[in-house]
């Protein structure tokens, strides 16, 4: 299990986003050399956890619980076959393109150690949006991406560190529940009936997902 590339993006004006200013950082390219990764701060204030990477729509992206986005090269290869065109690492806006890691099958709360001391924790799957669809440029993209239930994973930074292409990925903690990224994604998109079962992952869930699961289950949310 290893990183193939670490990908970052700079703000770019595009016609297909409703982000403030009409700019997006989704067009990510492999970085040369090491990249430092830290907790960017709360959503709405903090952007990407990667130095040199831009998150332009802080309303919906970035922040501590979406500090890093990982996607498996194996899934990109599957999309290459379906779409009939090459997809470079970073094409889906991912910060980390992995090989040998079951990213969408990772459990919420699972922790990965990568590179020079970096420890990340899996929080949720990626919900496709208008900007993603426009960037990929395929018809009915949001529906097609959702149907696969292989969304890749957002991660929070537990311990900051530096990463680079070729670093091994080590799973240092795997919780004993069965709430995977794939299940969390289904519950928040097409299978709302699965929401109560997500509560087994507890506070490791993205806070927005946790609130939705508590509400669906008829349980009070914690203050704040």
C-alpha cells in the first residue's frame, strides 16, 4: 500500500462552478517533492490540509474533517475503462492517489500513517457536486458517480507530517464496527434508511453525518 502521487491545485476560473468568485481548486496535479500536511481549521474557515493546495468554496469543502481527499488508482483505472479515456492522478480532485488501499472500503475512524509522521483518520465519502461534474465533463456525472458507491475518502489530520510520492501507507488503527466509507456514502445519498447504523462509528463520523444520523434515529444531538 503506497502513495502514487500527492496532488495539489491552485485557484482557476471556470464556467461550471457556483463557488464565490467563480474559481475552483479541483484541477489538481502531482506535486514535485514533499508536501506538508496539517489540520487546516474548522469548516468555513480552514481550507485544505496540504500546503500549496487551494479549496475555493469553503461553504461546502475543506476544514478539519475534510482536510485531505484520497482516491484509489484502481478506481481511476475502472473509470478509464468505462469512459474510454485516460485519467491522470488528481483528475478527480484527490490529494492522495493510492495503490493497494481499499479507500472506499475503509472504516470510518480508520487511521493511516503516511510519510514523515503524518497520521490521518477516515471521516466520510465524497459527495459529487456540480463543480466535479463540470470538471470531469461527462453527461449525468453526479448520478453515475453516485451509482458506483466508490467515492473515495475524506480524512482529518491527527498528527501533522510531510508526505511525498512513493510513501508507504500503513493502517495503524481499524475500529471494530462495520461502518465503511461506502456505507456512509450510501446512507447520505440514496439509502437514508442506513443512517441509524452509522452511529456505531460514533464521533469519528463527519459532524454533519453524525447530526443527520442522530436526527433520523430520533436521538438528540450533542450541544454544538
